C-alpha cells in the first residue's frame, strides 16, 4: 500500500486512516476503557442512555443480555490476571447491569 496524502474526499492518508480519524483525540485503549465501552453499549441497549447515533432511547433486551454475557465471559477468562481495581470495576459493572436487566425484563 502506498502512503498517499489525504484530500477532503475521504481517501486514505498516512497510515491508511482518514484524516479525521488520525486527528481525533481518543482515550487510551486499556482494559478499563474497553469495559466502560461495553458498559455504555449495554446501557444504551437497556434503554438507560440515548443511542448516540439516533439520539433516542430504545430497548433491545436480547442484545443487552448478550453484552452482559460478554462482560461475564471476560470476567471469567481474566480471573487472576486483573489488578484489584480492574477486578472490582468489572464486578461492580456486572452487578449493576444485571440488576438493571432484571428490572427491565420484569
């Protein structure tokens, strides 16, 4: 792949990323930001937060359950490999999401 300069048509620029993506200030990607991202997705799916794409609150309980199950799987698979803060954060997020899911399902 060649290293082309990007123009305003969205063509690939340096590194193959669009100019706007290269300039965007994203948070550092680590375990906590990944878990917070999944938590935010679950909250949107539970109808607790507005969907950033539509600006509306909608519920998708099957998708919320799947996201909660993914977080649960991550908790199981990372057990013993997280520091105390990461483990506590994941445990608390899972607890809160499970309570919200049961309330919404009921």
